[in-house]
C-alpha cells in the first residue's frame, strides 16, 4: 500500500524519486487519557506538493498538525524533518526549522496595526523599520496586498487572514500548514488564495492543507490523507477520486440524503423584521443597518456571509439577548416584539439555537435535564409556582434522545460530556420539541459530524414542512443551498435582498459576501422571487 | 516520569464529597508539623482541639452556639458565590445587623415594652444587613465596581461605626466607662432552649435557614437561576435570566442573613452591644461556605466543624498555652487545602511516562 502510494506520488509529480520526504511522521500517536486522538499516523510530505488533510471534526487533524508544529508533544512515534528525527520543543523551534502555520482562529490584536501584529509574531531581532519594509515586500511579491499602518479592527476577515499568511511567509518556511483557510473567505477570495498557494508550491515549498471542502481539495491538492477517528484511512490522489468517494472515506459509510418535502406551502408571515438598526454592544462590534425581511410559515430563509459581518449581532437582536428601542422593528407572530425579553419571545412561540453549543446554548457542567429547563422554563410546563418539575425536564431529555438519536453514556449526563454532534442534536431537538412557530438557528451544523449534520438539516426541513418559519445563518453555502428556499447575504451589518435559492449561484453570493451589489435589474428580479 | 493533572470527562461526584475530607486530613497533617515546631505534643494538641470539646455538654452546646452565626452567614454567602457574586463583607453586614437591632433594644431599655421587641429587632437587623450589602451590589451593577473590594472595605466602616456608638451615644451610663451598652432587657433577648444552658433559639432559626436553602437551590427555578448565572453566564442570559438582578438578590439575602446572625449573637450569647462581638464570623463563614461545597447541608456540617476549632482553640490555649492565633492559622490552611482539593473534582492526577523506551538489558 505504502509502496503503491509512493509510486502514485512519484508518477503524479515526477519529483520525489530518490529523495527523502520533507516531513515524515512514523506511528505518530497522541493520547489524552483513555482517548486516542492520533493513533499511529504515518504521513509523508514532499517538497512541491499541496497535501490535503481531510477528516471530520474530531478525526484528529488538529492534533496531528499541532504535533507537527510543536504545540503538543506526541505520546509515541516520531517526526522526521528532511530525513532526520526531531523532537520539537515548541512552535518557535518549528518556525526556526522552516515549518510555518496559519491557524483557523487568528491571533491578532485588534487595536494594533498590521505591522505591529506581524512584529509581535516574529522571533527575529531585526528593527521595526526593516521588518516593515520586508513586510511590504513580501506582501507585494505574493500579491497579498496589505497596508502595514492600518489597525486590525478596521480590516475584513480576508485581510486578517492575509496578515497571518504574510507573517508565516516572512519566516521563509519550506513547509506551511493552513488550517481550514477558506472557512472564512468568500468564493472569490478563496480563488485568490489558491493562486498564492500554487505559487508557493511552484517555489518548491510544501503545503499541508486542512479542509473538509472536497471540491476545493480536488481542485487544489496533489495528495490527500484522510483521517477518521484518529486513524489514517488512506492516502490518495484526490484528482482520481470523486467527492462522494472522498466523503465515504471521511465518514466511513454512506451519508443519508436530506430530503425536502415536495410542495411545501408557505402561510402567513411569522417573523418580520422592519428596518432594524442597532449600535454594537461592544467595541469593534458590527452595527446592524436597516435590516428588513419577512419570513412566512413553511419557509426557510438562509443568511450567508463571512463571519463577523453582523450575524452574531442579528442573532442577539432577534433572540432578545439585546433589546431594540423600537418594538415594531421585530414582529413575531404578528406582535411587536423588539422590546420583549428572550423569555417573552419564547412565550410568543419563538425558539433559538445559538452558534456556540457549550457556554451559550448550554451550561456545560449542568445536566441535560437542567439544560432542557434553561430554555424550557418559560413555556413548557416545567415550572409550577416557582418549583421545578424534574420529571418534565427528564421527559424532554428522553424525547429529544429518542427523536433525534442523541447518543450518550447515561440517561442524564452533563452537557460537556456529549460529542459536538450529539449535543447539537440535543439542542436542536430541545427547541423543536417545543413546536416553535419561529426558529432562529445560527450555524446549525458547525463542527458537527456528517451523520448528525444530516439529522439536523432534515429536522429543520421537517419543521418548516410542519408550518414553522425557519431562519438559518450559516457560512456553509452548500448547507444553505441544500435546505433554504431563499438566501440573503450579510455584509458590514447590511442584509441583501433575498435571492431564490435556484438563482443564488456561488458567484452571485460571493459578490454579495464581498460587499458588491448585484446589477439593479437582477436584484429587483430577486426580490420578486 | 511526570505527574500531570488531566481533565475528567465529567465532574466526579465521589471526589466532590470526599475532597473536603482530604483537605481536612492534609490540614491536620500540617497542624501536627506546626505543633511539633511550636514544641507542643501534637497528639495532645489534636486531642484538645478535636476530642475534648466533644466530651462535655457545655462544650457541645457552645459548639452549636458558635456554629449558629457561621452557618447562617455561610448559607447567604453560598448563594452569592454560586451566582458568581463575591460578597467578602459579611462581617460588616453582621455588625450593621447587630447595630440596627440593638437600636430598638437600647431605645426600649427600662420601658415596659412588650414581647414585640425581639421580633422587631430581628426584622430590623435583617433589613439593615440587606441594605448594607446592597451598597456593593448596586455599585457593581451600576458602575462595575469590584464587589470584592467595596464589600470588604465596608466591613471597616461598620466596625468603626459600632465602635463609635458604644463609646459615645449608646454607652451604658452605669458601665464604668466601658465601651458597651447596658445589658438588654429580657424582652430584647433571644430565649434559651435549655434553662441554665447556652443553646438558644438562634440555632433553630439557623436550621430553618438551611432547610429553606435546600429547597431553594434544589427545587425552585430561582435556585436554578442562581446556579446557571454562576456556572455559565452567557447560557444564563440565553435562558432569559438577568445576572444583575441576581447579584442584587443574592447580596440582599446574604446581607439579611448576616445581619440576622449579628443581632442573634448580640441579643443571645453576648447580651449587649460591644466591640469585638464577632471573632471574625463573617470571614470564617467564607471558609465554611467553601468547605461545605456551597451546599446547604455541607455548610451545616462545615459550620459545626469550624465551631469545633474555635472551642478547641480556646481549650488548647487554656490547657497547653497554644496561642489562639493558631486557630486562625488552622482555618486559613484549611481554606487553602479545600480550594486546592477542589481541582480534583474536575481533574485527576496521572503518572505519565513520555517516550516509552525499551528497557536496556531486559529479558
């Protein structure tokens, strides 16, 4: 298998023969307690190669790259760099050897300039002036345009990512690790990134590209290593595979297709937002600007957009975690609700699922029954005269478990002990079992395994079929295309007019996500859809 | 080989129960060393501290009397701490309660006021303690002032205010210039439970407070709110619970309980208002609250245990000339170990052998 693989690599690139790989892990294992995050992983990375690391959440991708970047020490196994076994004491040693990494979550200081942020991330001794000059030169060379004097909070997410990439490139790495770089980019920005990556590859560098977007991997990567449950499943040439075959290797089986009921009827407007504007609650937050939309029963409206464009603020305003001065800006079931608390909105029939599962959607160290009470205390008969009906809360747990296949070790465990997918199924289930008239969901399947994601999407579709109005905010365009009837895009606190999903091509959505407006004719047409 | 702390998947309920016992064990070991350094026989000292007070009825009653304010204050504090509101000033609320209640006692002194005096004193003391606790709570909610600092500083204000009253306006005219009020009238005194003994009605009130807290935290939505706000503030807001309201509420309740404990102490075992009515009950109650795992029944047990150290400390001082300050050292070390052992609830120790190597010359 390994030999075959080597031949395959050699034939595709024709460059590897006779050399040793740039980086090789042999039996790399990382153990957390009884849990094997990485189980004897062998991976070879060659120069002039873009190597994809594929796998679902929890497959062990992050653990593997953290070990390669020196952030964690492997429990067993070896890392070889240019043929020599090495033990990395930390990321700075990795960087000095020529290993760079761009994290999914940026480590930037909002109130500092681009140049200051880059300077903070470098270990070198060069003067700030020299460093700034080099920064400008590197960003020019690779077409990653950046103004070194601008403060980070003024920049878009795409620009922030550029800082991280330039910062990594300034160390002239031979091997660059990118963790889900396109998760925060518009399709057009992703295309620009791919040009940069191709260029780095042509310079003889190697890139390890972590992703779960299969089309992207097929397009960009020369080799793909697939992890599942901490083990390596396969190393293959992604161009010779189909997206479906890659998905099967990632998931380890077929994924149930999500089916929308045919001929869903839309009914009366159940959630209406009228010219909602709201100042940000915290420094550098996004101001919501004149947001208006109407959502009917039986309908799913998707809100796309790059993270940090006001989606969180919109969720807080819709849920009532932040109140609006003008009651008429938010209308739930025909009643002005802008001034109502989250509890009062729940009593009107609204339900909410926030993006953050632990700490926002649930109290991590409390039992599921208590977390059922968290959102159910207002209107689900769990409280009588101030006293908690424990049996009723447990019943909700049991019903959610049964209906949505929540897997857990015991009847009523702590929320934090569930896997991401199972906890998300519980949270969505908890809200859906209340038969809401309006459901507002943020990132319903973020970081959730494919099986759970399918269950959750199906549940949202079924809820709409039953007559509820569903608002889904997601950064995953494929997800929105799969379940939404219409898609609107958030940019800088503005919400575009919704497009019918059939007309919402990736190109159009990408333009809107980047802040461009569509042709007036087209936009007018879209409103009518 | 390394010893590492490893996060548990779920909190260990077994450890949650035995962690205070481990802490007590470690404290006793430390105390044995300390006694040895002081040149005292550790076994005799431990006997004086922990065994001797349990052997006669007077000491047993005295333990209950000392535990009464500790338990009442600690129950209030535990509500604050569960809600992530850090009331450190129970000592001040205790003193203000004592002052407010004493006001009625002083004003009705020598009149033929009826049995209403004591109930009014209790109510007034609770109200004053609550209002006094609301000062840091409101500063916290309105201006974001650290309640830890403000509540602590108000202790000294209360202390000096009490001092002023008993040295000035309320001083007993027949008291040979001692800074104390006159002995309270019988109608202004907490009745004894046993004729000629020390045990008084306050202990019954403390038990009722424990029972009420058990119900509040275990069965009611308000108790759930308090727990969620402390454990996961953002989830609590999502649940529709207002953390500011709960800061106000828990501070008010804990202030009321501390104030009530203050007047019961003054109108009970002490019998008049004077400086030094509290050997630091308000601070020791912080230890009681944590040693009792912020759980009402745990607090009852912890309160009795800490009361034992007060009584034992006195006996050790009399019998073995061990300084009374050693009792405070003991309580401080105990709090230290309790907090340290708490990490075992969420973490466990593990021996790690990095980079397993084949032992040479083996087999």
